[in-house]
């Protein structure tokens, strides 16, 4: 399941039932009378069905007046009007006896651990207008009362539970004519989308059904919801096209269908009807075609997500008529042409521009640099060329910059411009600046707040530059796939926040420095709880990280020219999850201290000159999932009674002196005896042959002597 996309407009337009409940509670009169015995009994029956009550029993039993109990609100007549017990770690079932509270208006039991079903008595109550039971463990099918009596329920929030099955039939919902907001997202509902909401609940304004297993087409009848403002049905298995009737719901402010299997083109004449639209999210579908020119008529549009589709063509210049735009997300499509045709200077409110993995060409347009509020700019994996323009230093709010995998030149110029953006925390500029020299220390400074730096796959020459030593907050460093030479500088241990180091596939030399064994964040420590402005992708699009802390703690020195032994002090790096020292010229034995790195998941020591035996204690690394010691000079038994026994033969290949069941060379006394017996038999045969040959040879000589004496005697 993908993380929820919670943006500025989504937060503003999405009105959860909990918020509505709080709004409706404002102005309720304070209690002036004690609650009656019947109401108290109903509340105690609710308490009796809880297996964990969050100390409510102590509080409630110590006071006779239930209107003073925690989480209980009464009106002036002493009748219970609200049960508000969110986030109390309650466990057990929701009691149907709450339905006996005849003047109950609001129930909020969200963010607990409640299980079982939702009692029909609550939904069919003649008084309750708000029910919020979100973020619990309620399960089974959603069963609503078939009663035809008036039901005043306005807000029903059952999101983030374990409900299954199909939605109740349309006849069941017909009695909920007052329903204003329904949130059933993040459950496991199946079947087709309900088609009856607009007729049964004409006041419906918010409908959220995301993160379920709904399938089939979008029902055209949703277009008859004249009051509908928020429609969110993303992360399901919907197919087909957007029905034209849907756009008759002209009050829509948020239309969200991401991560389905929808297809077709975006018809301009439909979208112009949604003049109130502030957020459009159709990402991660199969839409094709161009963005219609009429997009410019959506003057209230603040967020546009069309990412991960099959759309193509140039961006319409009319897009900049949407001067309220805050987010433009168009990554992973086939858009092309030169961006210079779009005047971004009209988008003064723009904060995020994501055009990654398209086919845009030409130079990065300088009009983007007029977006003074921009804090995330991602243009990576396109066909941009040339140098960064000086105007980029105007982006004083810029925090996230990703321009990798283009054909940009002059890395020195780029870094000199970027250093003026003091708020930069993430710079991803790899796969550019091919065969240029790494800028030296006297040229580059700044980047005081940088957390992530990627200058990989550039074939840069030179050494690891000293200006990196000034980046005191740097946590993640990608310098792999360059041509850097020389040793790892000792100042690297002064980077107290650094926990991900990938300098593999360079030409670095010397011994592995003791300074690396002093890295504080590789010894222990937690990473800062920060969030990227945009996800950082790793290994293509296979992995994405929303926070720096989601990255593993890694030391990758593979494919260099390091010599000497693996330092015994490597055992100090107790926080390491991945250690790669492969394809170097390291010698000596595998240090016992590696066996103490209990969190290690990846260990690659292949293609070196290591000798000696494999430490038995490596079997104690129970989290180890990737292991490679191939192509060394190791010898002796392979310890197989543990974790090492789970790895294939290829993990041990190229060590002719190793023996064990997973390699060709078997060893041990049981296997050795037949070899010695065979050898003994072979030796015995040779002895017998020699004796036999000698006897026959002697007899032959004697016979010859007898015969010759007869002839020559």
C-alpha cells in the first residue's frame, strides 16, 4: 500500500467527520442536571463490553453523575449528547446499548483497538448525527438497519478498519437522506461502486472510498450528486473511462482517482464544467493523450497530479492561467518539447514542480526561477542540456532539487549557483557533467543545511573534495561510479550525521582508514525525523524513500583499489545494515569483529585476497540475507549449521581450498575415508604387481638358464 498523499489542498478540502463533530459540538450547553439512571446504565453496559477500558472504569465509578465522566457530554436536561473517547487504547466491542441514549448526537471512538462490527442500533438511531469509529480493528461486513424510520445521521466515518464484503444495497441507504459525509476508505470492501448515493442522500458533500478493492467502472450516477465537493476513490481496481456524466457534479472541488486502471483521454469540454475544482488527482492510471488546452479555465486549481500515466505531447501554455497552482505532478509520462514555451513566472504560488522521467528537451527555462516560493524542483531523467542559469539562485525557499540523468555540463558552475540556496537539504545531480573534474575546495562553499548529496555516475576525476567536510548535517552521500582517486580522507569522521556512504566503483587507494571506524551514526544513533519534499528514488524506480531515516545505514567501498587488511575496529559499527568491501585488493583474515555486527543484512567481501578460515560466528548474523565471499583465498570448512547454510554455492565460489556440502570440494572424516581406502588399494595393487612381476621374471631367467645350458653346455 502506498503512503497517503496528504497535501495542502487535500488537508484544506477534506473535512473528516471528526472535525465536523467538533464543529457541531461547539455551543452545546453546559450541564446543569445530573444524568438519569437509564442513561448511566447504558454507559455501564458499554463499559462492560470493553476488555481494556483505558482506566475509564475507575473514573466513572468514582462519580455518581455520568455527566461529569470523562468523555461524556450532556445537555441541560441531563441527557447524554456526546461520547468522545478517541485515542484511549480501548479494546473490546462497541456496545449496541449506546443506541439507548435517546438524545445522543455524537460518537467518537476513533484511534482505538476496538474489534467486532458496527452495531446497527447506532446507525439507525433517531438522534445520532455523527459517528466516527475510524482507525480501529472493526471487521466483517457493514450491516445497516433496514428500518424505514427517519435517521438523522449526517457523518459516518468508518475509515481505516478491517471491513470486508460489498457495500450494503441501495435500499439500505435510502433512509440516510441527511448523509453529508461518508468515509469508508482504507478497508477491504469489494465489488462495484455503489450507484445510489446521489438519489438516496441528495445532500452528500464528501465521499471517500479510497484504499479498498472496488472494481468495475465509475458509475455515471455520481454526476447527479449536485452537492458533492470531495470525491476520493483512489487505490482501488477501477477500470474503464471517466464517464461524461461525472462532470455534471459541478460543485466538485477535489476529484481523486489515483492508482486504478482507468484509461482514455482527458476531454477538455468536460473539465471546463468543474470551475470550482481545486485539486485533480488522476495519477498512476493508464490515461493517454495530451493535457487539454482548456485546463487553463480551471482558475481555482491548486493541485494537479497526472503522474505515472501514458500521456504525451507538449505542456499547454494555458496551464499558467491557473495562477493558484501550488503543486504540478507530471512525472513518469511521455511529455516532450521545450519547457520554454510555458511561462512559469505566472505561477507565483508554485511550491512543487515534478516533471521527472519525461522527454522534455532544450535548456531548463529560466522562467522557473521566478517561482520564488518553489521548495521542490524535480526535472531528472529528461533530455535537458546546457548549464544551470544564474537565476536559479533566486529560489531562496528551494529545499529539494533533483536534476539527475540529463546532459548538463559545468558542475563547478552548478555548485557555485546552488550554494546560494541556503535552504537546500537534498541535491541529486548525478548522471551529468560526464568526465569533468570534481570541483576543488577553494571554489565551493555553502550548503550548510544539506542532508542528501548525490553526485554519482558522472565519471568525475580528482579526489574526494575537502569542501564535503563542511557539510555538518550531511547524512547520505552518493559518489559511486566516478573516477575519483587517492585515499579516503581522515576528516570523514568529522561528519557526525553521515550514515549512508556509497563511494563504490572509483579508483580510491590506500588502506581502509581508521577514521571510518569512528563514524558516530554507523556506531549507533537515530536519524533525524525529517521528511523529503518529494520521494527519493533508489535503484531506478524500484525503491522510494519518504524520509532520510528510511535509508539503511550503509558503508559501500566496493570496486576500488583498497589494500591492507579489514580493520578489527570494524566491529564498532554496530548500526551497519550493509557492508560492501568487494572487488578490492584486501588481504588477511576475515576479522572476528564482523561477527558482532548483529544488525547486518548485507555482507559482501568477494573478489579480494582474503585468506584463513571462515569464522564460525558469522552464523550468528541472523538478519543476513545477502552474503558473498567468492573469489578469495579462504580455506577450511564452511560453517553450515546456521545462517551461512542458507546461501548458494555462488557465495563461496573461487575459493579452491574451501570445502563443504555447497561446493564441489567435500571435506570431513566421513568423506575422507573412502579416498584413503582407494589409495591403499591402489598402493597394494602396485606391490602385488611388483612381487608377481619379480617372481615370473625370476622363473623366466631360471628357465632360460636351463634351456641355454642344454644347447651351449
